[in-house]
């Protein structure tokens, strides 16, 4: 019965193609289009992102510029490190601690805690973030946001790599 409740594992995607190499995909400029769905599944926010990404060996920078449908702008700069065997770590100014993740086949899963401002308060929320490479240009992303194990919402995002 417990196995029926278990979620997917990154190794479930080991045989899926195309093979995802984050250092190759997140290199150059990408556009992303996304929505935040509240707990009921209603679209609470829409946004676009322009990402300028580069790698120097095992070290990468993912420079993200967000524009929300209400006009708000936000910037996040990820500093990534390839740890070997498909494993990665990452830090960003609004990420508490270090994000850890792993690729397998066409998928990448990582988890992290984000400092999320809402009005005049700031909440620490956890993200379970999954990405799936569709082809050399497109990657789909689904991230579940929670606090104390309670799902608060979900981010759905499509990345499109320029110049491919």
C-alpha cells in the first residue's frame, strides 16, 4: 500500500531520451513561459523569463529576468556546480542554503527552500522541482511549492532555447 503512495524517483527516467546534460541545455539564451497555480488549480500568476546561461567547466551561471503579468519584475541568479555523475548543486540570493539535484535520462529533479515575499511578510517555502527535456530546444518544468508538507501551489514552465 505504501508503494502505491510513493512518488516518482529520478531513476524512473534513466532510459528516457533525449539525454539531458544541464551544462549543454542551459548554455546560451533561453526564453521561458510560465504560470503559478494556486492550491485549487487556478492560475494565480503568469510570467515570462529570459535566461542568460553560461558554464566554465563545472561552474555555471543562470541569470534569470522575470516579468509578471501584473508588471512586476524580478531577478534571480543561480550559481550552479556540476558535482559529477549527473549531480548538481545551486545557490541563489533568495534560496536558503544549497539546492541539490540530479539528472537521469531526460529528467532533472532538485529540491530547495526559497525565501518568498508575500505582501510585507517573507515565507520559507520548499520546492520539489522536476524538468523534462523534450528535444534540443524545449524543456518542460513542474515545481510543487509546499510549507510544512502542505502543498501551496504549483509552477508550470516551458523553456525554449534560442538559436537551435
